[in-house]
C-alpha cells in the first residue's frame, strides 16, 4: 500500500490494488478553533481518525479506531463551540449538519434551553473496494440488509454499493439520504456515489414518504437507505420490495436475532405471531401447542452481519433462518473473509438443529411453560414433590377458593397454597401469563412448573384438576390406572371416611355437641373440613400423626 500524507493541508489519500481511500480532513479540521487545529496536527499520522469530540468544560478528544486521545489545550469553552457552529451548515431536526461536497458529519448536543454544549465531528471517507467480500450478493438483484455495531462501516459500504451498482452494473440507483451522510452535504452529491441519484429527506420522520416517492416518481431499479429505525420505514420497505425493486439498507442491531426480537423492525424479516398447533403437529415438533412463528415473507432476502469490511457473516435464506431461530434451533451465518492476498474465503454453516431430540433447542425454548388445553387433556408427568399424595398449587388470576372447592368436589389430591416456596406448580390464565407478572417470572426463574389455562372458568378449572383426581382401585375388567401412586389404594377408604363425616354432621344437626371421627390422612381431613364447613358445622384437627383426626362441633349461634 502506498500512502501519501500532507500534514500541511491534512488531505490523505491511500491506494492499493484492493482499496482506495480519499479523506478531506483539511475541511473538517478547519472548522475548529486554531489552537485545537494545532493540537490535532501535532498528533502526526491521522490515518484511521474517526471523530473529534468537543464538550463544554472538558478537554477536546480525538478518537481513532480502538483508542482515544485527549488534547492538552485546556477546557472547551462556549466560544470554541460557537466557532464551529458558525462555520458548518444548518442543523436539521436530527441535530446533524454537514459541510458542502464532503462526507463529514457534525452532530450537536444541546442543553434544555437549546444552546449547543457539545459537538461530535465525524470524519467521512470515500473508500473504494470495500464490498469485495459481498460483491456477488450486491450484483444478484436480491434485497440486502446490512447490520453491525456503530462505527463498523455500514454507511461506507452502502456508499460503495451505490457507486458500483450505478457505474459498473449500469442500474438506475436512487439514494434516500436522510442526514446527507451517504452522499454528503449540499445540493451536489459527493462523487463517492458515482452516477447514482440522491433524494434528500427534509426531516427524519418523512423518510418513509420519500422512499415511496422515489419508487413512484423516478422508476429506480435499486433504492439505498441508511439507518432504518421506525415502523413506517419498515412498512415502506415492504412496499418497495413487493414492487420488484432491489432494496439495500442498514438497520440498528448487531445480529439477525436482535432484529427478530425488535418489535419495531421485526417486520423486515417477516415479523412474528402466536400460532396454536394441532395435536399431531405439536407432537411432531416436540413442543407446546402455542408457538411463535414467522408471520409473512421477509422484506430482505439476505442479511449481512458486518464485523469489518473484510469479515462478514451472511444469512442467505432469511426466511429459513428466522423459522429455525423461532423454533429454538441454534443458527449461525456463513462466514466470509478476505485473506492477506485478497482471496475470498468462506465457511458455510447450516442450522445446528436436531429433529429427534431437544439437544439443539435453546434454553428459552425448553423452559417455555406447558400450555394446558382443556379441550383435549394430554398426559403430563407428575410433578416431583415431598408428599406424593398431595400436589400443592399456587393460583394466579384464578380464585383460590374456586380451585379448592372444585378439587374437593371431585376428590383431587390438591392443596392450594399462597407461597411459591411451598408449591409444586403455578396455575394461571392465558391473559395473565401474557402480561408476564412478577409471580409468573419468579416461578419460571425458580424452575417451578407453570400451567396456563385459556380462561379461569369453572369448567376449565375442573378439567385441569381431573388429572389429580384419585383413581378407583381397578376391577378385573377395567384397564390399569394411569397413575400408580397411593391415591388409588385409598379411594375406597376415602369414601367410607366421607360417609362417616356425613353421618357425624347429621348427629351435630340432631343436637350432639361434638363428634370425633376416625384418624385419616391430611388429604382426607381437608375433605372432611370442607364438608363440615359447607354444612355450617365447626371442625378442628386434634392429635398427632398417625392418629391425627377431625372433631366436629356445633357452632355457637
């Protein structure tokens, strides 16, 4: 690489077989006060300079890629900031300005009264040959979305794409330039975009309107947009893509996963929606019945994650990658880079998934709650608990007395508790779960099973609780019970215990003061208490296990 540097006018040009970099540093540096100009020149080699930062009351700062230098010129004053503001173009509603026929950008920070108190002077560069690593995609005619961290070079690559498609491919290219960052400030576009045409955006909220206007009025084959960030722009991009125009844009976010989870821009990759699967499909996928799936065809066919100009990750088939990601499969892009001799290298990587097991599923997918569908009760493994006879449940959004009464009426081995620490599971409704309350989040964080009912109606609560209903000891002709716990063994005993309780209630109603019942398990005692309460008879448990028993008493009037 041959490097020519003239410290006098601070114009740097680098050239090589692969890249040619043209910087007009003199023009931007000349906008800062003389003492700061002198300090910047004193740094020597300015190749790789990114920006100069002037903040009121602080020392000026010069930032390079990977490092920053504070200039020893004293604190920045209001006069220093005013000096710069007077020498640059007008600031727009996005608080950005430029210098005519350059690619430099000046951004202002204002106080509450609107007075400038900080400036960021960003050096813009025309860098030719930065898209060799993705050149085949650029010429393919497919819509491409560039992503990457701030300062990685997305706009620089976008500028070079505009020039190559307009000059080398001979296509009709229009650049929608919101802050004049792609084609520079002023009415005449910078030569870096070649023969591509530029449409300026009067204010940031109008960008989506200018995008549509470009298609309707100027018949472009390619539209190039920088920094898509609103729902309106995402919808405009879909309209453009559906009209057969190649769309090349940048968006905030480092990876495709960031974009999928971004509610504002997820439509660019197809958007997401909740879908209820049929039983067969849910079993085939080995997942719950309610899943998140892609809503529609992605606007962009290819997503490129930029690490630097010579090192990128490419998602070729965005629709398939989004589908795999939403199903919990680990995916990674095709890796592309340029070797030291300029040769393109690539490593293709398919989605890391397994249809036959959960090994490939992400932890988020494996930990999603079981969606209980009352219309079709499915077999579920019994929760692990200290007392195998009783399942302790916390109800959220469903009346606890309702669940306990229904459990008692069908003989379900269930105890309603208040604290998650005492529970085996949490039961809530679909509406409450969708709002992600703290109780649900805490239950999931603690590894507690979460069951979701469509609604908290009596019928659906009863259907849910039937999975905990004690099973009668099988007759000779009946199939084996599905559960093998001790509940089935005690069912006949439970029935006789309840008959004893009913008889005791009648004695109390006939005038007896108290009746002591036979010792029973904790579950049966709870049923006895419930029966007594429904008949307005007092009850209390006395004694200690295994002889603990219930005593019924006449209530005082």
